[in-house]
C-alpha cells in the first residue's frame, strides 16, 4: 500500500512528513498491506489528537500520550449505547487501545533512531486500564508469593500445585 493511498485515506499523514516517511520505511521493508494500514490508522488518530491539542508530535511527552489514552478509554463503543455486554462501558477495549498505541510507540522509536528525539514518550504496556496481575504476580493464596522456580512442581510455600494458585 503506497503512502499516497494512505494519505488519501488519512489526510493527516500528508501533513506530517516524518509520519509518512516512517510508514514508507515499513512498506519498503515488505510489511503486509494490512499491517501498514493498521499502523497508519493508529498513527493518524494520534496525529489528529496532536493537532486538536496543538501539540507538535516531535516534542510530545508522556502527558500528551496520557491525553491520547484518556481519549481512547472514553471513546464511545462502536456497538452503540444501547448494547449491553459483559464488558460494556465507554471506551475501547484494552486490546484495541494497545493496537492504537503500538504504531505510536514504533513511530517514536523510529524518531529516536533517526536522531530526532532523545526518548520515547510511550511506555511499554503501562497504559492499559484495569490490568489484572497474573497468577505469578498475585502469588499463592496461601501467602507463598508464587512458585520458587518455573520448573518446580511445588510452590515456594510447599503447597501442591492443585492447592497453590501461584
């Protein structure tokens, strides 16, 4: 998928030379057209937010990323207000939020490697609301704090695996 097609679909990409260049690099590397399209969509949504908030994407910081994440978490569901489901509520699903943040993080990685930024304002895995800890992070319900080693069949407290959730 050429950059011209992406710029027609998301005009904001044409207003940001670095963004169009980054997508062209991914395209030149032979990434699948749907991957390029998904990256373009995620980056375009972020750049629209930057324009609306009057933020230069080249100098954006974590606070600006937080504004974007807040926008994603409060965006109305495409399923509509009347649809009730187990995970209903406002905002996009956690997986969708991560999908939107990946191209933004990769774009900033590109700017860092290109010498246009010193750091990446997008953290890795920090922005997912309501993230639950894994069983290993929670530890054993008997208070052992998890398994003593990944290969151990007993937890650190000595409880058998059937009784230990760690």
